């Protein structure tokens, strides 16, 4: 039966309107999806101002407007020596030392990109020590660095909240974030449960940090001073983080040097932590005994003992004896275990929950381990570690020197000290059993990425930076569903229109 003219006209109008609306809607969602997926990149520069050097890092991430934290990746880095604390008396020189490496770091960013790239400078233990010695000079140094960075072409925040001193606990916390992000345990796509996270052990030149998620979580007020509630990529974690200033490898080494010197005023002084027969270069006694870790109120507070320069001692040399027992005694004396107000404690009357789970030990922990255990980074028991250190310390320097490149000899000569110090430090952190040691993986890199607090710092900061991408949320599943629905509607309308135009709609009377 032929449909009436009015019916056919209604079908044609309805189909045409449906086609137009569907086509326009398809175009709109396609444009929205293109805008939602074609987001730009954001960049940031982090200057990790350590005690011995400043590491410059350029980071990049996709500018997702609905991010909580971004999946940050390092795309360039460089290192400048010495650290900024060396410029406390000539603060303008600090930025001049950084200026050329900084411009090289950002060379591939356009002028417009640089204007939108925030720069962060966070100083760690070296400047914490300077703050104790010279508070006003330290503040002046930060001010001069900020003034210098204002000329860099990068985005410098005013007031000066992005150029500051990083607390020790923050340094440990951001190191923990870096470890778990690089291991792909806490990312945009994955947030493992707290018991599957990995602890962080960091050993710098002036301080050491430990950070991990304890079990159970401390709840009493006096036990939460070093607990940090952390929200990352939507996951919630309660992290214990503590830093010990003056227990970095360089400062600890100076403390042991002071103990070995004692009151001696000889030109050659025996050192039990150096290999037998090793003779150091000429040492400056004034430099060894300077700083708050060696003498003064802070040294007395932390260690209960200060070391002062013997009056007539100026230039001298150390001669190694490789005496492991005496070496361990001098190192162990630097850790106070005589009191624990809020148990359990690590050392120096600091509350610390028992260590639990897997750990990554990097920076100063990794160098001596890599030398003593080539090709092995995990599964090293305390018994095996101590035995290997003992065997190394017992070797004559001549034997080691014969198989060590000249440029590496000064570092290798200190590995007896390094090995004993790492063992004693980890023991004081609570790693006393072989099985606990076997859960530590040593190494300064994870899957080719150098572990540093700077990455964790930037991951955290990325959640506070405003996005420059349009706030459009169009997941691929939503786009596909809407596109399929509109396409089906469009096809159906086209078919109805063709049939109506041909006058072949058999059931047209039903529409009247």
C-alpha cells in the first residue's frame, strides 16, 4: 500500500532533522574528543642543591586538566660542582656557576615554553648545616639565587616558595615517592596497597634518610611526629620519614677522622678505617675540624661529644692500618643508643617503627656495595656483607692499588670505612637479621633511572600546578559509545529518508 503524501513528507522532515542533529552531534563530540586527547606538554626544572653538587633536572608530563598528580618523566639532567653551600660568602657566584648549565638544560624549549616552565630550587643537608652556622648568610644566598633565576627566562614564583630549604623528612618522603613511582607501584594507572610499597634508604654526603610505610600505623600523638599522610594519584599512604643530619657519609667520615686524630699532633697519623699501607694526600686539619657536626652546641646535642683541632696540628697525612675492630668501634661510637623515650627507637632517641617489607638503598649505600658485590644488588645477607667487608679491610693497599685505576684509587681506599659505616648504619636502622638484609636492593638506579628525591618532589608538586589544557573530560570509551549511537541513528535516518523519497515505505500509514 502506498503511503500518503503527508506521511512521506513527515518522514522526510523527521529523517532530515535527525540526520542534521546526528551529524552536528558527531562533529561536536569528535571535536571535544580531539581537544580532550590532544593536550599539551608541561615542563618544570628542579635544582637539587646537595651538599657536594647541584643536580639540574628537566621534567616533562602530559597536561591532563583533570590530573591529581602527573606521570612525570626526566628528559634532561646535568650536575654542577661544588654545592651552593660553598658560595655562602660570595652568594652572587652561586647563580653564575649554575647559569650556563641551566641554559643548556632548557635549550630545546622555546622562549614561550620557558616563560611557562616553573623552576624549583630545593637545598638539602649541606645548606641545613650552613643554616646552623650562618642563618643570615644562608637567607642572603637564597635571595641572590632567586634574583639570578629571575633572569633565566623561566617562571619564578613570587613570593619565594619554590626556592627554599628542604627539610630532612621531606627529602626522605620524596625519595620514597621516587622509588615507588620508578618501580611502577604508584603511578597514574596503578596504586598498590600500602603493604606492597617499597621502603627508601638514602645516604648523602651530609645526611641519611629512611622512609617506609610501617605496620601497624602509629596512632598516638607522640609517635606521629615523623608520620606523613600522603595522597598520590588518588591513593592514600601513611609514610614514616626521618632524616639524620651529620650522618651522611662525608660528615660521618670527618667525625671518625676526628676520633682517629684525637690529640695527636704528628705529621702522619694512623687511621684504622683505611687499608694497611695506604697513605693519604696532605690533609688540612682546620677543614676537618670545622662545621657544626664536629664541634659546638649542635655536635654536643647530636653526638654527646665534640672534636676540636689539636693546637699544633695543621697539615698532616693519614696512614691506614686496616684495623677492622678499631674502625667499627670508632664508627659505632657516633650512634647514641643509651636512651629511648618513646620505644622502639633507631638511634639518638628517635622513635622508629620496626622496619617491614622490601627496601631500596641508593646513593651512598650503593657505591661500596657495587664494588664489593659486582653484578649482585639483592639477596645480600648481613653475615655475607660483613664477611666481605672484613676480607676487603684485611687486604694490603698495595694489592688493591695494583688492580685499581689511578683515578679511582682515592675512592676505593675509603671503601673499608664505607663498608663498615653502611653495616653499622643499617644495623642502627633496625636491619639486624640476615633475612631483613636480603630484602634490601642496593643500587643508585632503577631500570636505568637514577633514584633522587627530585622526581618525587616534582610528582607531588605537579598536583598543585594549574593546567593550561581545556577542561574537557572525554574518555575513549565514552567517545566510542556516543559515536556508535549517533552513527547508528544517522544511518537509520538516511535509510528512512531514501525510502521515503522513493515512495516505498510500506508501513507509512502507521505514522499518521
